[in-house]
C-alpha cells in the first residue's frame, strides 16, 4: 500500500482528492520506529508533523525529573502539529509504545507545496489547525482525548512500567487490572511482585519514565 493510500485511511484527509494526496505523499517520508524508540523529545527544535499509520505512540511531558503521562495515540492520530504551526520547541515528548510507522511531513516542504498547489497548501494547513482546535476544545471542556478508562486499559495491555503517586506513597509498578464499575473503583498493580489495590480516588498522578528510563 502506498503512502497516499495509507493517508487516505485518515479521516483528516477526507476532503483531499486522490491527486492531492499523491502530491502530499511525495513530500512525506514513511518512517518506522522500534518499540520504546524516541520519536522526538520535549524542548527539541521542531521540523515536522507526524501522521500515525500503525502502532501506538506515547505522549508525555517532563515533570520534576520524571515524565507525566498524557495519552497514548493510535492509528490515524496526528502529533507534533502544534509545534509544526508555531515553530516553537516541542511541548511534549513522543515515544513508540510498540513498533510503529509514521508519515513525517517536514515544515520545509510546506512552502514548496504552496507554490505547486496553493489549494493543497490551504487544505493541509486547515486540516492541521482543525486538529489543534479539536484537541483544545476537548481540554477546555475537561474531556480527555481518550477516556481515563481507555488510557488505563492501554497501560494494562502494554504492561508499561509507570509511577503511581498517591498522597502518601509512590509505586513503580505495572497495572494489572482496573475496575471502575463498582461503588469503590480501584486499580490492581504489580509492585515488586506484590499485588496491591489502590482506590481511584487516592491516585494523584500516573507517570511514565523519562527518555533515560528513569522516574
């Protein structure tokens, strides 16, 4: 399957013609990342926006020497779009949660596309701004892009090591199970080979390791 055909599967490009996607694909590099490989780091210079073709990507921010988990992205999600538009340093880091493939579009190609096809340039910019707006509306409405339940499920499936902080304790652990259906929702964790139940209302943060694997 060509890059253009893979981009066609993304709802972001619903209003793009086949010819426009073919042209966009000529300026887009298909890149594969191994599990846990860094795609870009927070505060690094920006140069590209990424369209996730397959696999999953973790987005997180540094917080006092650790990493504050934001979300897990899946096929057809877009990331790096804010820094792509404002050309500021990256506001978060992106790591491959498992082996994944992205379509990377470099900012330097945008002017070339605008010269060759002004309509395509406008469509691409509008699509990226629309994605940014969607995410900001979700934040302003206090709605997670993925529900907390879905995020917890992602961590259970991936067996990703996390740091769970409560008011009194920090656990470096793997989440085994989550129950939000009862009157006292909880998560079950594997902490140093011990099974511990933590009520949801006691959890303050769930953090991922930094790029060096440290919390």
